[in-house]
C-alpha cells in the first residue's frame, strides 16, 4: 500500500463539524488517511462535539481549533469542506488537490439546554459519519 492520503477538513469555526469529521475519518479510514481539520475563523472545540464523539468511542478531547492559514502552502490529496462558508473561503492548495464539498447543519448554532443541543450534535455526527463511510470506501 502506498503513502497515506492527506486530507484537510474545513469549516468555519473548526469547533464541531470539521473536528468530528477529523476524528471519524481517522477511525473509519483504517490508517489510510493522514487527517487534519481547520477553520476559516477558528474558535474552540465545542464540549458537545467532544461528548457526541465520546459516545461512539472516539476521543477528540485533545484536538484544538486551528486556522486554515496554518496549512498554507502544504499539499493535500483532498480538501473537504463541510459548510458553504468554508467552500467559499477555501484557499487554493498546491499540487493536485481534489476538492470535495458537503454541507451539514451547524450544530454549534443549536438552541436549548444541554440535552437538546447534544441531540443536534449527535445527528450531525451521524450524518458526517455516513458520508465519510461512503467516501472512504470509494477512495482508493
């Protein structure tokens, strides 16, 4: 087997969707991917995202929000944007980068108390996981 495919997952705040996707792809990819995540306007990893991932046996508690600027000039096989804003603001990366776009609801905008917010994070986590399973199976 050749080198691991380098994947960068982008969203706006790098607080939920891209963080969960990073953890999920590491787990689902079977060691085939070197995964990073970043945001166009990074903030902080949401505790709801950490909890939703813990529930499926994936620890993202040590991950932190990063700016897409930290990855300027680096080569990636794939750049996956998981929100429309990130797609619009995504910089150009050198090399032969394949861009993939999926738009998921932003769970960070969920209203209500902890249980209601966590339910939204779980739904989005599951939607991202389903999409990543399909994609990872199709990528050789």
